[in-house]
């Protein structure tokens, strides 16, 4: 039998810390190796206990969870799951910035054992700790070094040392569909942050995240990118320069007449919202005038839908392994030959902008 996953809890509330410890202890695949009440203690203990994954409270006395996450990712990179209050705006903003700093996912804080949602939240916490413990995280490099690596890859593409990547679109796009899972929030911040406020197309977005966090995620993204961002509403006609985020636990689709449709259909590949549902709807509604982008994420969601877009003549892009936090979903698209273009994250926005400009070859 394999060794249990070593978990360190960082939580300043004694009650919540004890509840988390109880939740972890119920799962035989997890082993609690430390439970600390501050970022300072976490930074001291991490080298001694060497956890496989960390449950991180975001509002800590002294060094908060965001700064603790930054220091851990710089000094001893370890998978981090943020455990946050889904109803406090300030906590949500800090949580999303912690994801940008290197944390992998965010889950709801546990409720008391007598609460009707206790079992579901407890199961979600354990599932995230188990899954994220398997993600290989790296020490955060300086931004300049990362940009240099992306530039080198682009130069190698031009020189022919890696296969050229071309978008085989037959028409200029009228809508962009983007999707991600693990590592998605910082990837979206970077990708959409590189598009101007007057970007001439609407953007439909799927991010795998707990339903309780979707409004907060959209609000956070709206504050860090030039485009307007909000949770998608039924029957709305997408307009240029706006990003429409799939709501929690509902599929986002482009329906008849080009209107947004929200679906309660069963999960696809275990996901709702599903990237494949979004991409397939864009293939049906927009055909060759769609542009699909599949970013970092665990699993295979989106690959089959991106293939439908590709076969419909749409432009399709998958994130390159060099920049993906988890090269799962993009890799699945590459295996299916669904991606007309495979690019590191820094090069995707320029390619989208070229595709969106009338009269220019993408």
C-alpha cells in the first residue's frame, strides 16, 4: 500500500483547525503531519515536516495566507489548497491573488458537523488535497526569466526547430471561447490582461471552480484585466469587449441566435460547467467564426469540444506544456489533433489579436 499523503494545515481559528484535522483524519489516504496557526509557523515547520500538500487559510495574523503562499512557492514549492470563506469579498480577493501567486485551487471552509452541507464540503476538501498533492509545482521564477523562456520558444518555432503552429481558420472569428481548470485563474489574468479594453470580440469563459466562488472569481478577474467581466446570464447577447463567466454548477453555451444559454444538463466528464459543452455549442452556433482556447487543467475536459470546433473550421489553440501548470486538458487536445495551434501562454493573446484583426492573416 502506498504511503498516505502528508498534509499540513495552516489555520488561525482553533475551531476550524480542529474541524479540518477531523476531516483529514477520516480519510485513510491522508496523514496530518502538522497543524499550525500562523504563516510564520508554517514557514518554520515546512522544512521539518515536508508536507506533500498544504491547506492554507487566507486571513492569518501577521503574515497573511497570500504572502505565506508567495514565500513557500519561492523557498520550498509545495502544492497549496486555499481554504476560504466564500461569502467575504476581501477573503475572495486574497484567495484569487493566492492562486495567482502559485496556489492550485480554492475550496470552501468547513461547516460544523451538524450542518447539512458538512459531508459535501468535507469530501471536497479531501478530494482537492489528494488531487493537488500530485501536481508537480516549481519554484516561481522571476518574470523576466519566464518571458525569456517564452521568447526562446517563439524563436525556435520561427527557426523550424519545433513544428510551426498555424491557425487553420477559414473566417475571421466572431466569438472567443476559453476554458481552464487547475491553474486557470492566473492563466486567465495573464491572457485576458493582454487584450485591450476595446477588444472587438466577446469572450465566453469556463473555469472549473466551486460554485460558491464563481461570483467572486468573476469580480476579481474584472478588477485585474482591461475587459469587462461578469457571470453569464441566460438569454444575453454577447457583446465585444466583455467576458462572460460560466456560473457555478451550470453549463455555459452559445445557443440559437447567438444568445447565451445556461444548462442544468448532467456533468460532462465529471464537470459542470464543462469546457466541452461550451466548445461544442460554439462549433454549432459560430462554425468557422469561432476561436477556441484550452488552457492549463487536470483531466481531459474540453479536448473533444475543441476538436468539434477544429472540424467546423474554427481557429483552435491549446496551451503549450512549457507554461501550463497542469498539462492535462491541453495535452488531451493535442493528442486528438484538435489544436490548430499550440502556444505558451504569453504568445496566445498576440495570436488572438492577430486573428481578430480584419484583413490580417492569423
